[in-house]
């Protein structure tokens, strides 16, 4: 006796909408003035044993295997500790470093190009902090 089969439905299957694929945030690019200032600053630290590297696709400086400073758009970020971090956060123009909105990296501050005169001092403090 032959097996009876159900007729195939011609109606399309209802599908759930696909979740949008998460894309990684694009990191802001540093302008020429920021790159020039970072390069000058980097030279002084490389001469003292720091190395140049990349973090989040941005140029950074490392002491050993620890990042202590880098660029983020037309700003620089610095990893500070203790009193240096507390003092830096009180300065105008200094913000918490949030490479992804709403996710601040503790011990890190972001200082825009408009306050670039502070970069050398903060880089020195950051270098001492991780060395």
C-alpha cells in the first residue's frame, strides 16, 4: 500500500526578522597637528625605552608591554594612577577616556588638542605610572 504524503504548502514560511549585525565603532582619525605633536612626544619616550604600537587602531606608546599614552582623534589619552589621575580629572578640558560611548576606561583620561600644552607633562606622569 502506498504511503500518503501531505501536500506541500506553497505559502512562504514566516521568518523572524534578523537582528542587525553589530559593527565595531569606527575610531576617529587624528589630524595632522595631532600626529605631528604625538610624533615629537613619541621620540622623547622611545629614546628612553618606550615603544610605538597600536591600540584600537590608534598609535600608542608602551613601556614594556603596557600602554601609557596614545591618540584618539584630535586628542591624546593617558593612563594615570593615584594622585596624578585625580589631579588630571580636575583640570578643564580633561575627560574620562571612552573609546566606546558609555564605557569609560578607568585610570585613563582624554585631553583634546586644544589643551596640547599639557600632553608632555601627562605623558611623563603616565610613563612613570606604568614603568
